[in-house]
C-alpha cells in the first residue's frame, strides 16, 4: 500500500512540475520580443536614422498642417538657398543680432515649422534641433557684392523620380545622411518642397524601404556565363 501511494505521489509531483514549467514557458512566450539597451551606454543606436525617431511623434502633426498653395516651397528654391547640394542652407531673412543662436531664436520657428507671417513663408523644420549653435554652419545671405566673382560652378542636384533601383520600387536616398538623419524635416508638411513631400509620414522607419544611393561603383560589367566551361 505504501509503495502504491509513493508511486502515486511521485506521478502527482511530476504532473505538478510539468504544469508549472509549461505555464512559465507559456507566459514567457506571450511576452513581446525586445532588444536590451544598456542604460549607461553612450553610443547612439542606428545613428544614420536616429533623427527621424526623435521627431516621429510629430509626423502626423506635420502632415496635417494646412497648406497654402501660394506659399509652397519648391526644389528650385530649396537648392537656390544652398551653395551646393548638401551644403547648409543660408539664412534668407534679416537676423536681429549677429550672434543670435538657435535655442532662444532660430528654434522658435524651426523647431516645428509652420507659416511665419513676418516673412510670409513657411519655416523649414530643423533636422537637428538639438544643435543650438545654428550660426556655426548657417550664414546670412549677402547679395551686396562683398565677394569677388569666381568660376565656381554649382553641382547639379539629384533628379526626382529617376533614382529607383527598379521600376515601381521605393526611391533610393540620393544624399548623405550626416546632419540630415530626420527625413521628416524635408519630406513632410507644408514647409517641405512640394516635389518630394511624402504621403506616408506615419511609417516612421524610412530606412526599412529606402536605402542610400551614395556608393560609387566602377568596373561593373554585364554578368555572363560560359555554358561550355561550366559543364567541363
């Protein structure tokens, strides 16, 4: 009798252990996947697109801003305000003080964009609002002949609609991402040039579909296979 009770007790313990282990495994399976992040780490995760994640919560707000058709920006004015494609844009309006910096002045208009009545124009959204020393890279326009003319020729900017890897595929990114990690600043809202304004800013991870096209390839030939040699 005792032997039988011992066997029954053993099977009961095994069954209870199985239930506990199975329940623990099931609960663990319900938890979503995650990537552990070290709280004391100083490195930037996904640095080439970190900016768009910082401003992602504003994506729909930028997209829902009313657009004044008469004051839309275009790629022509976008590139005309730069010494060359990729250069920091110059400041196209008077600056009250020569040493005005971003935290108290520039970001009042360029943090979130929108229409500025004073200048009768849309303020572009800054892709790097954390960098408040704006005048370190951006200079005011000077059209009073301070500099002598040169033979410098502007580089042609990237064309729109011709940088797709395949017909119908997402367009590639035709520029470097340094200082322009936030796609929303140039591609969403009424302050974005109308030719490159996107319709899906709620898809935050832009690099999931769009890849940079900044690598130069040379000595590329059409692949061919010699069938006679392949069977030897």
